[in-house]
C-alpha cells in the first residue's frame, strides 16, 4: 500500500559517503562473514553509488557498495553493525513463511483468512475446494499433479479475494462521500494495495490470507487516499474514522509481510 510493507520490511541503508543515485546492480557475489561468533552469509552487489547499503529480508543480508570500496572496508562496516544485523536476521526468520505450500500435497500448511490450515488433496471427477476449522480440502481430477493443484488453489484464492475483500471498498468510500473509479485485484510483490490520482484502487489478492480485520484495514487505508492522496496527519485521521484503532492493525500487518514474498 504505497510501498507500505511494514516497518521491519523496509530497507536499511547505511550512508558512508553521502547520497547518490544507484544504477541497476549486478547479480552479486555470495560471501560469508563471522559476526559476534556467528557465521552470516550475505550477497555483495557492486553498484554505481556513493554509499554502502544494507538490506535484510527473507533472502537474508544483501550489501550494496561502490566498486572502489574494498572488501575489508565493507566488512568493517558489517562488523560495526553486527548487533543490528543479527537481530534483524532473527526477526525475519521468525516471520511467517509457509503462507503457501512448498509442496502442494496433503498435509502441507496454507494460510487462509489468518488461519493456518492443512491442505488435504483428494482425487475426484469434479474440481472443488472446501474449508473447515482444520483443513482446506481440494478435490481435483489431477490430484497427483502438484502444479495443477497449485494453479487451481491459486485461482480459488483470487476468487475469494474478489468475493470477500474487493466489495468492502465502495461502502468505505461512500462513508467519505467518495467513489473509486474502479476497484481491481493486484498481484504486486511490494505492496498490499494502492490508490492513484485517477481514483483507481488496487488490492492485493493475498489480502484474503490475512486476518479479516487486517484486510479491512488495508482497504480502509487505500480508500482514504481517495480524499487524501498523501500520508499526512489528515490522511491518518481519515483512516482512523474508517477503521478505529488502525494503529494496532498497521503494526500487526508487519508480521504478515511474508505473503508479499510468496
């Protein structure tokens, strides 16, 4: 939502020699350093920039540095930031990861509306999906084909987002005396939703995997941009009017950043 992926998901940049525009980086080099007794793998990307940058995510630690900075200088910076690096890596490892199955077969975990369910796959003549307290049951003629099961469940999740999430936008907008020009599903990997100056609201289909209250907060956030296309104090007051207690939801959203990486 306007690049809001959660505070912990934001890139951490360490400026050593001032600012500067960054050119597209190369593929990077895998390296390892020992920080406070712990071996830490990182990817070193040489880029046209004037500072050393560090970014931590599910892929681990990525370091971007000018081509003229030596490995010794880079690792001196990493050593100086060892406590922050180790703490941030631990936080990311603790985040929810198996929001979608790694193997699309019975017993695999899958998240739906904030609940971790077990995938249960059965051969059947007709395709169907059912949800109960414990399982997301999939019936499919090609139950043995994991790719077919994955495609079928993926389409179903998008349909569920269309059914459960998108319809919230218009009533919330109406409470503000506004009307979106359109409300569409998004497949973005960097944001939960967006709203542009033309009034087009896009909502990530993965919202159907969030707890319903958090999904509603995201919808309220984007709808609020119909009247305040910024993140000013007035904008957050509008969000609060639509979703009282929004600050708690905004903080809780951090724990679900893994959905955007799935």
